[in-house]
């Protein structure tokens, strides 16, 4: 399964109380959140974020909470975290 390093994100603009990730991207590619979720769920691709300073990676996974649309979040060391939100904008 191909692995893709995520190096940037695109956030929703205005209108809602909280911004959310609409796209993720890397070197020469950018896809929608929905496409990323479908690829992760279908086990056709995997995505990760890498912190050069800490020399540590975190896998991107799909979070499903009752009453909310699925969303992307990183998972490392047994914990869900917000590494995606610290990335620069695409």
C-alpha cells in the first residue's frame, strides 16, 4: 500500500464556528478529506505526518464520532492528536 507524507492542509473558510480540514497535500499532490477517508477505509493508501525536529511520524486516521461527519486526525504512540493542524496551509 502506498504511503504518502502529508506536508500541508487546507481549512474551510468562514461561516462555521470551527474551521475544519477540507484537503490534505504533499509533494505534488492535494486531495479532498473525503478522498483521503475513502483511501484509508479502502486500505488502498496510507498517509502520515513527520516531525523533522522530533524525528517522529504519526499516521493519519479516520475518526468517527456520533452525530459528526468523519474527519482526519493523526495517531501516534496510542493517542489521537492534532499534528495535522500544525502543518502549513496548501
